C-alpha cells in the first residue's frame, strides 16, 4: 500500500520531539526534514530552552505546520524531551535533535514497520548515518545486530538515536522518562532500560542521521561521554543476569585495551566477535523485500 492509497487511520501516530537551544544555524533544516516527510499521522513538538540567537523566529515561521512548541529555561536536552513527550499521545515515539535530520521517507519506514510487524517488536533502529556540516549524507554504517548481553559487555555501544523509535508501551515499562540529571549520554541510559524489557530490531533502511559539527556535545566530550556510559552499565550489571561475569569481562577488556601491542588484536578477535558471532540473543534483521517488510531469519 502506498502513502497516496492509505487513509490516516492505517498509519500509527508517531510522536516526534525536537529539543533545541540556540541552534539557529541548523534548526530550519531539521524542521524541514520533518515536514517534508508528509507522514499522515504525526504530532511534532519543538521544545526550546530559551534561545536568544534567532531560533525562535525560525520556529514561529513553521508554527502553523507543527503540533506545538514552547520556549522556557530548562535543565538541558533530556529535560526538554521529558516536557515534549509529556505533551504527546502517539503509539510510536522518537526524537530528532535540532542539528540532525530525517532521511526522505524515514517516518514512513518507521510507521510501516510498526504497522506491519508483530506487536512484540517494541523498538527498532535503522542504519546509522552521518551528515556533514552542510547537511550532506557523508556516511552510512553497516547494519549490526544488537543484544543486551553484548551491549553491556561493551560492543555495539552506539545505537544511533536519530534512527531509533519505540512503542509507547515500552517507554512506559521503562519508566516514562529520559534521565534529565545528566547533560550528555542519557539516550544510552534509556537504551539500557529498554533492553531490560525488549530486544531492539535492526531495520535495513535509512531513517535519520547525525550531523557531525564542532559544537556536538558527544564529539567534543567523547571520553566523558564514555565514562557516563560505563557508569550506566555498571549500575545495570548489579541486577542484570550474568552481571558478575560481564563485570569480569569488562575489566579484562579494559586492561587489554591499555596495552598498545595487544589492543588491536583484542579488538579484532574479541570485541568484533561480539558484534558478529551468531547467537540466540540476536534478533533478526527487518528488511523490505517483495513489496513488504520481512523478518530475515
């Protein structure tokens, strides 16, 4: 069924939030990438933290085409997300930051996958992609499998938020919030909580992408971001199955990676194996074949 053939009711409502603060250089491209989707059942909120650089003028330009927006001081991006999601009601949820963009047809991918796949598929992620500062797609990553066990062990650290969407039921089971006490890395903490309840399914399609730019919090504070991630993992391992074994493995892995002559070999033979070795913990890939989405066993 094509978009032109479908009525609004055949597509699940997607709730999308954009948190923003002083991003006049990029926010218009972000908004346009959402509106050009023409997704027939979308609620889109923009939550601004009190911008002073012209961002509000750009948002006002598009306010008749979005579901709503606010501008007030907040405690960072994740606080803004919580404010935004509290205003939404869609069955499917996700966010796109004010410097990033959706790919053409990305929301149709999301909506049709959740519409056509079984309800026990609760969150998905597409191929990780990158834009340069001008907004050109300059990188498309291979599509890895994902697993809670391997994620906590240290592989597949980067589930690209811009390509990740989930059912509201999973959001509610995981506590109905993003961790707003930290300024960076709380999407990782959300994935840790999601993994307690459901597997993430890789979708062989382009959904959204991350813009590589000089002001990126994650890129400019990568070591701090990794320490934050490790803290979330250590906390989760206190109650996770096989938590003691994973703690021991992570300690050994960190030791090996500090040895220059061993680091590369360990990466190739051990860490990369966690990404690629088959196992019952890995969900299958969802791919579009024969005019429909299929689960590739």
